[in-house]
C-alpha cells in the first residue's frame, strides 16, 4: 500500500497532473473542435499552458526538489518537449493504424489520439521529471 500513500511522489504528480491535464485537455478540445485548429497546434498549445504551472508545482510540491531554476528549467522544457512529441506522434500513428482496421470518423480518430497521447505523455513525463529534472531532494 506504500504506493498509494499521498506522500508518494507519483501520487502527488498525479494530483498536480490531474489539474494540469483537465485544463490542458479543455484547451486542446476547444481549439481542435470549436476553433478548428490542427491537431498539432491544439495539442501543443494545451500542453504548453499546463507545463507552465507544472514546473513550479512539481518542483516544490511533487518532488520537493532544490534543483535551481537555471539548471532545472532547461531540462524540464527538454523533457516536456520530448515527451510531447513522442507521445502524441505515437498515439496519432497508432490510432490511424487502428482506424485502417475499424473505420471511424476523423473527429473520433483525432480525439482518441489526444486521449491516448495524454496517457503516454503523463507516464513518460513523470519518469523524465523524477529521474532527470528534479532528482535533487531538498534537505529540511
């Protein structure tokens, strides 16, 4: 049961990520479906807005890190960008491939790719932030 304790960094990451994801997905779906921007512009914009808040909350709340802004911010942005491109590229390709087998509308295809991409992004982003960005813990 140690894994589900609120002191677990992954649980805190998920709490922060839940809010960021809700905001990001609302922005993505609004831009994609209401404004009719492209898949890439919509997903990039939604994730960029969530990333701004994410850096500060994850540094202080999730990982309790003393990593400096000068050292942490470039790594954070690099991890965010790599996770974003890999997750949403892979999810789009996977959903397009599945769509070749079972035909669905373009809207369903794109929205499915967004949802799958957000799951892949969350997992890869946590691992990158935990082990590559915020791996220095504050001393009390």
